[in-house]
């Protein structure tokens, strides 16, 4: 509606139009909020992808329970052994 058309309406018609617009706007805002909430939940659910379990490749001969798969940070026991001149292949399982 143009400005001129709105000026020609009586007060009751304008009030009715106002109420209709407020109702439609409220419904649209609720729908938009619902869609944004769903989108936020999707974004929060996308964490790291699950990695399959990896078998250990290296073992500490002094503590056989200490094992390393070769992924991630090198364990202290292996770093110390490598500093003393050992080769990583000596610790392969």
C-alpha cells in the first residue's frame, strides 16, 4: 500500500491492518527463530569426526604397558630413548 492509500483508510481499518501485520510478523519471527535454532544445533553437533581405533606400533621395553600408535605427540619415554641414540624401529611391535 502506498502512503496515500493508507491516509484514506479510517482509524478502525488502520488498527485492523496493524493487528494483522503484528500477527504475521510474530509468526514469521517465531519461524525464523526456529530455523536459526535448528541451524545452531546442527553446527554444534558437527564435532570431530570419529576416528577408528588404531593399534599400537611401538612399545617401551622397560614398561611394556606403555605403547604408542605413532599418532599424536611422541611419548616422553620414546623421546628420551631417541635422544640417547636409539632408532625408532627398535621399539616397533
